[in-house]
């Protein structure tokens, strides 16, 4: 992966999230994806979500609960099979997602949150 590829992916990824279209969001993930985030624990009771169907369910609930969800890209880093996307969410909170790819789809993701903007 090259930086230009990572930047293109991150821009499309943010646009897909900002559209709130779950089908656009889910197209980036493999059927057996694993995603780990503290936000999932609050919404579905576990921080680790296994499989595209479970991830779709979690994110559908999340989009329903956060109708003003919006991501503003702040940075993109890349590795051999990894993209790290840093963004501000609708609360002004810094978030980074580490996404591991096989071919052109994400097989593993992990989210890490900074302090709330009002802290």
C-alpha cells in the first residue's frame, strides 16, 4: 500500500460514514471481519464484534443513536497492510482507527478515542 492509496481510502471511508448509508459503509469490510472498540461495548454489550453481519447490526444501532454522526479527517498513515485514520467525530473528539487489509477489504479494525472535546 502507498500513501496515495491510503489517502484515497480514508477520504472515501469518511464520505461513506458521513452519508449514514450502511451499505456504503459495509462495502469496505470482509465477511469475517473483527472490529474492536469501546463504543461497541456501550451499544451491543461487547467491545469485540465478529463478522460483517454483527458489525452491520452494531453500526446500524449506532447510527440510529447518533443521528448527527460526522467524521472530519485529520490524518492518514499507512503500512504494508494497514491504514490508520485519525479524525474528529461530531463531538469534537479525536479518534483513530487502525484498519488491517487483505486485498482491498478490511479484515481487522480497532478504534481508540481521545478525551472528549469538552474536557
